[in-house]
């Protein structure tokens, strides 16, 4: 038996056992057009990737500036 990484790591038998049955599990991939995958940012085209970086960075800056202005009033 291998030693767990930490005390809160669950037993493998407990992880493998499903405690509940999800009745919608079979229908969800059909309705969503396939199983969902995480977006791999590195595989996206450069313009889309840089637009995403710009958009989220500018949104964070606007939020921080708005909070700063609100607190300095």
C-alpha cells in the first residue's frame, strides 16, 4: 500500500464508487454537441489569444480604477 500524499486524500475505493446516479449524464453530451473540453489557450490563433489577453486585462484595470475612484470620493 502506498502512502497518501496528505491526510485529506481520499481512499481509492471511495473515489471509484459513485454514491449517486445522475439521470441526465447520458443526455448532456447529446444536448451540448459532444463532451466538453477545456479551452487550450496555446492552440488558439494569435489574434484571438491577444484579444482575450487585452480584453480581460483591460476589464481588470477598469474595475480597479473604478474601485479606486469610489474609495477616494
